[in-house]
């Protein structure tokens, strides 16, 4: 494979269209699995007998594993060959997907989702690097736009396809669908992609990588299990917190005292990069956490069939794709910081609208608000990545993109865990608060119809009354979570002021815009 020259001449690559198609298929396969399981969660929950907070491990285990394995993907490609690692990743991802479909218990499906994340982590960065190699500098903008669309296909098609498969076949087919896609991608990569030169001198900082991996895993366990075990009253939670803190301390000491470490601390001397890492962490929290909340809201509270839930969630991704194309034309003509500010305000507005939702909200409201929220992400994603790497030295961008995606994935997994824990906790608190107003002397019982349906003196009436109180407590808890994400979006606005204005488009290398 011939790389684009520094002068921007079109590289001579045989079968460039076929190579593009097969690597895009690999990206779509990985992107689909970020969201395709969302609408199937209530069905998976019933099959494996999991609680509401436990079932989100199906989402967070995948994201955490992908977060851990994304940074070393460059080392693996250099040491063992990019084509060989890509083929291994596709094969492992497909096998793990089949195992997820066969899973009969919660530990099994969580374990197989971890495998999915481990193998799938390299698909996106390696596919991107192949596209950058086979297109000239002038063509890279279009190639990266196509790449960006393939990454965003997941939020668009994932809920729709997942809903249809769950309703008409089985939830297990949201994982089996990866078999034909993976087979096509494997065949294409095998036939058309050439192997890269091996670098036997490539080294990985195993201590830094190991300590960071332990930190992330312990943090995720702490967040996922904390609510269930009543936080620090449990010895398990204390141990997990100590492991997380100890591993992170060793990682920091090693990073700042050793040479050639897993994370180069000099990267954070670049203000745009440091601010961008915080920014993308917040975006990770608000975007995927809101998706994780929407599925039980639509199916449990509103009683939507799984297909309908998937369809009404799909326009969120359409809003992102539409605005990504729009923003792509505006970058270089409009100050990137203004685009970020617009994106934050749009996202905050969408979350504010969701704080007023009840189970009676119309489908059109859900669709339009989801589209607006997706549009907000479209105004954030590409401009933020552009300005984050605008002032970073070119030789450090490969390492920077790995850390950038690590921050986004950690934000997503932490966000899902936190909002789920808060939802469970707030339902209990709100239920207790509302229940204080439920007494035989409440004026509402003066209505004969209400008294007959929810008579506090009969078992059936008390059960019906408890159901109403639980519903109201749950609705308020969802409102609180949406409000938290709105506040986070607004809290990120001051970060825009810390960003330096990037150079002119001619001086900015956009090859690292999408990862």
C-alpha cells in the first residue's frame, strides 16, 4: 500500500474502492454494537434475570473494554502488522458476538461483551489509518467525512435494526447480525488490503498500560456495584475504591518519572488538547448516558413496543449526521469556538425540554427533541476534535487521538453508571417523599372513583396506590437525570473560553479529525 505523499499527490492504490468499502463495513459493525443492544436491554434483562442497574453492565462492559484497548492498537499494528491485527479484530469480534447470542446468564453475556470490546477497539483507529493512507491530502476531507458518517450510522440504524430484530426474531439476533457483516469485511480485508512493514523495535509501556487498565476497571466496578451494595458500607466497594486509587497513583508516578511512558505528560502542556480531553469526557457522559435512559423510559414507562422505541430514537443520529455535514462546510469560515458554543446550547436546550417529559409526551416531541439533541452533537464532535488537535505537534497526534478516544469512552461508561445509580437511588427517595402525602385524609380520596380504585384499606387498593406512587417517583427521577445532563452541558461552556483559536485551514491537519 502506497501512502499519500507529503505533496498531496494521489496515492496509487489498486482496488481503492473495495478497500474503502470493506474497512467502512468493519467500522459500521463496531459502531452498530454501541447502540444496537440498547432497545433489547429489557428483553435481555428478563432472559438473564438481571436487575435494572445490573443490566447496564451489558453496555458499560463493552465500552470499558474498548476504552482500555484503543490506545495500544497503534503499537499492536506496528509490531504485528496492521492487516493481521485488523483481521484478528474482525474475527474475534464476530466470535464474541456469537457467544453473546448464546449467553444464558448475566455473567456470561457481560464477559462476552468484554471480549467484543477488546477485539472491536482496534477496528475504528486501524480502519481510519488505512483510509488516510490510500487517499491524498486533498481527498482526505471527503474520506474522513465518509468515515464520520460510518461511525454515526450506529446511533441511526442501531435502535431501529435492534428493535426490529428483537420484536420479530429474538434479542439474540442483535448479536448474530454481526456474522454476515464481519464475513464480508474479513473477505474484503483479506483480498484487498496490503500488509504494512513490521516494526520489531516497537515497545509498549506495559506497567503504565496495566495500571491505567486496572484503574478504569476498578472505577467501573465501583460505580456499577456501589448503589447495589450501599456504597462504602460494603467491604467490596472499599476494596475496589482502594484498588482504583492505588493503581491510579502508581500510574501517575510512573508517568511523571519514567521515560517512554504509555501516556506522554507533555501532551497536556498543550492547552487545547488538555481542555479538549475534559470537553469530550463531558460529551461522552451526556450522549450515551441519555441513550441508555431513553430505552427503559420508552419501553417501561410509556409502554412502547421495541420496534417503535427504536424508530423514535433513530432521528437522534440523523440530526448528528446532518449537522456534521453542515459543520464540515462551516469549519474555516466560522470560528470553531462559536460552533462549540452553539452545540452546547442546543444540547442543553434539548435536555431542558426532556426535564418536562411525562409518560404522556407525544411521539413527535420525542422525535423532534431527539433530532435536536443529535444536532447538538453534530455541532460539537468535528469542531471539538479539530480544535483539540489544531495546536498539537503532528508527531504527537497519533498518541493524542488514542487518549482522546479513551476519554470519550470513559465518559460514556461513567455517565451510564452514574445516571443509572442516581435513577435507582432517586426512585427510592422520591417514593418515600411522595408517600408522606398518601394518607386516608388526602382530599383526593373524596372522589368516589379514586377511592374505589385505590382504597387504602384494601390490599388491591394499596397495591394500585403504590403503583401510582412508584410511577410518579420514577418520572421525577428521570427528570433529575435529564436536568443533571443539562447542567453538565452548560457547565462546559466556560471551557470554550479556554480554547485557543486554531490556525488557518491551510495550517491545520485534519487527518486526526475523526477517530
